[in-house]
C-alpha cells in the first residue's frame, strides 16, 4: 500500500536555503512554510473551526498529554477521534507530551523507561512511556504523531543535555517499533522524530544522525526556545536543520515570533507551531507590521481605525481600535476571540508572503518590510 503522506519541494534556489513545499496528508495538503495554531485541549480557545479556517489555518496542533488527562484518549476515540472532537476536517498534529516533561519538570520523575508525572488535574500519578504515548496518539487519530522525547530543562548544561538526547534516541527506537508493528503510515498516521542536543553543535549533529537513522515521514527540531539566549538558539538550528533530509518536512517546535520565523525559514524549516498569536490575543495584544499594539492603552479610546488598514480579517473589517479597547477593558470574552482572529491572520499572511518571497527571491526585502515586527 502506498503511503498517504507525500512531501514535494516546489521551489528552493539553493541547497539548505529557504524553500516552499507541499506536505500531503490524509486530511489535505499543507503548503509550506506554514504555521500551526495550538489547540492544546482539542480547541483553540475562543475560536470556532469556521473562524480558524477563515484566518488561513490549514494544519493545527493538539497535545496528547493533556487530552490523555481530559477527557481521556479512549473517550476521544469513542467520540470519533480528534478530528470529530475538534470538528476540524484538515490535518492535525499531536505533540507527544515531551514538552510537558520540561514545562512540568517540578512534577516529573524521569527514568530511562519513561516519565512519571503528577496530573495537573488531581495530582494522581501518570506514567508515560514510549509505547504508551504511541497508543495514546493512535487513539487520538491525528495525521501526525510526534515521538516521545526528553526536552532538557537547561539546554546549556552539557551533562543534562547528553543524558536527555540519549534517552530521546532510545525512546524513539521504541516509538518506531510500536508504530510499525501497528500498521505505520498505512493506518493514516505519520510519525515524526525529534532532534535534541541543546545548545551544543556536536550533540545536535549526533542527534540528527541518530534520529534520521529511522526512515520517518518527517523530522522535528526540539529543545529550542526553552530559555536559552538567541545566539544559542541560532547555533542549535544551524547545527540541526541543514543536516535533516531535504526530501522530508522539517518542523521547528514551539517557535513563533516573527523574528524566529524569518530566521528559521531562511534555513529551510517548513513547519512551525506556537501559542504566541492566540495567547497574545487573549492578553489583548495585536501583531502588526509596525509592531505589537496593546489594545488596553488609553490612546486607543476614541480611535476609529482598525488594528491594521491592510488586514482583511474579520476583526479589522468590523471593529475599531476604540471598540476593541472597550471590550478589553470590560473583560469581554469577545475581545480575546477578535484579537486571536487578527493575530492568526497576521501570522498566516506572513507565512504566505514568505512563500511568495522565496519564489521570487525577495525574502530579505520582505524581512525589511517587517522590520518593526521582527525587532519588536
């Protein structure tokens, strides 16, 4: 049976440079470079699927760990799978929970076989091991399942990063074995491996080699944007991305400021995810080409201008800055929804503009046009 997943590079002027591509999945194609909004619990907070689609979203992310806790992966299966739960007919990717090993480190006990973590809901002990995580993600039924990895708490601590990377590689062996023993891509779900290695070039290169020894549909760079300085992040990307297979999608996990997107796209990264646009929206900040706006500021009280005159999103077409400020100050739920719609549209429009710029050789010029957003 032929794989339902195909990746085709559409344009790339130079090896290891920026590129456009199409990642074909069972639930439709994803034109890259592409940004995936984050719906941790199977929903983008405050947004309906129609609103999400209208922003330009094609592929979205949900989190296996959180859905395992609530409502439970078996419940999701009984409800028709993650696509039915989310009322989303496009591609979905599930994060394995490896990031929660980092973010919930104070609640975790890590060993060579897996992680025991106290539930954020009721404090009960939850055991996550590679095969168990694969079972959870299979039940959820997303198009792409991420392998279970260990994201180190301090990417500059060599001993800690070495241990986490070796553990990630052993866990990947087990994830791959479970995935292939249970039908692999033939059951409509791809597995992506994750490169670790912290801020160390040699460890990153070794991790690329270990992860890419498995013939997987795609590969991700993890352990980035977890508190390290910008130079360390740049070194980690430079030591990882150019060495990933050119004929597979490259996914940079958890990264999502305009500056980060430009930097990574220039290296040939295809997929991104981050909570930035929706979290900023709920905190009443809007992204624009001229930088971020705080819609709670007094200066917008009587402004009849939209957030962005050049934006065609629902929010900019119907609401002024003054009205949005009122909704923010009144703590109306609608404020977060409207600003999330605008921010997601901004991010997707930016990615589409990057794609066009790559194909006409103008990525550098585009970055200069977004200078205020990049530096802000």
